[in-house]
C-alpha cells in the first residue's frame, strides 16, 4: 500500500483494493512480468515517458541494453573455458537496475539529481503499447557510462500498474517498412522527404532530416503525401504540433509531431487503413523479436 501511494498518489484506493488489483493484474509486483515489459520496450525501441517526483512535466527516454564489459583473456587461461553468450536485454533478469538514455528535454538531466531534489528522486516510467499503458515506479541510482556513452541507471522497479485505454492508439512504423512521407511547408518554398516513427488516426510523428539544423516550428501549416508501395497515396493537410529532440543508443535525432486535417470520412478511412497496415507489419516484427529473444508480446 505504501509503495503504491508513493508512486501513484492521485489514485484513490483502500487496502482491500490493492489486493484485488494485484489479483486482477492491474498492479504488477511480479518482477519477471515487469522485466518482460521493459525488455519489450527495449527491443522495440519504444519512446518512454518519464516523470520526476511530483513534477507534472513529462520527459522522454528509451530503455537501453547493458551488456557486460568484455574482459581481456589472460595468456595462461584455459582456452576451453568460455564465457556464456550474453543475450540482449538479459541484464534485466537480475532485477537490479534499468538503464535509460539521458532525458529529453535535456533540463531533465539536471533535475534527475539527489542534489536538486534533496532526496533520491522518485521516477515514474510510462510506456504505451497498442492495447494499454504501463507505469513503473523507480528510484534514481546514478549517472554512468555504458560503452563510453552517458546513460542513467535506475533502481529496478518495485511496483508497476497497468492502464487500460491510456490514449489514442499509435502504431509504430518498423524501420524496415517502406513508408515515405513528402512534406511541403506552406508559405515558404521548402519540400523534403522523410520517414514516420508512428502514426495514429489523427496524426503522426516524423523524423526531421535537418536534425540539429531544424527550422520547423509549431503551428506551421504543411501538406503531406503518405506513400506506401502497393497502397494509394494519401494527400493530407496538417499542422505541426511540436518539434522534439529524441535520444537512442546511437545518439540524438529531431522529430516533429503533426495533426491531420480530415474534412471527409473518406480521407479519415484512408488514414485508418494505413494505421492498420502499419500495425500488422509491426506485429510481424514483434513476432520475430519474440522468437529471437523470448519476449512475450501477447498483451501488447
């Protein structure tokens, strides 16, 4: 009860509710289940939301792998003795810690500090899947480096909760999918081609090919063409909602979220058809990940 109220103070409940929610799987204390969800987010390179203590501002990160350091063999060591092969993400099976990228916006990396918070920061991780959301209660541990890259280490979650109907479904676009988006900025002579990270019935999130040199701005009106081989090209007017920097294991990149203008039901249906196609492709990708790494995506 104490841990639940500490990480989810806005949820009204009694002691009896806690036991019931654990039985129903709404509250998750089984560390193996928590590990499976975190592994799923790591392999899928999902964008994870993060909140610090009671701050309302939301930051973003990704769950990273943390393979063991490779030790140099001593000449006298028995050549027949070999270390077991490390499986990506298996460090989470020890239930000790979780490695995440530095936060975006970057001010979050200053705030996630015991000095600033005057205590070990309480951290809430939130990942959204196709069916529901999951929130994980963690504490900050330290800022370290993995393979020479600065990362943040969190103490393994002690508790998690499942949230049904967390928000509008966003289908992640697999990197292998041939999904091209042509963007025309209205009011200025600028066009470019890019790739989407996800798509919903009302908008999408796209890579900004200009990266750190982006000149995109919120509230700009744009025209987009959604092109997928074998599908009819969809032409949509849209508005840029935000421009955001993201991090992954390879570094930083800029993206921008757009909201579609859908004046007709026919246009909305065309977008919904693309969302369904992306989701089917993504599910096949998850099936391959599950087969290779043993992650259970059954409830995603």
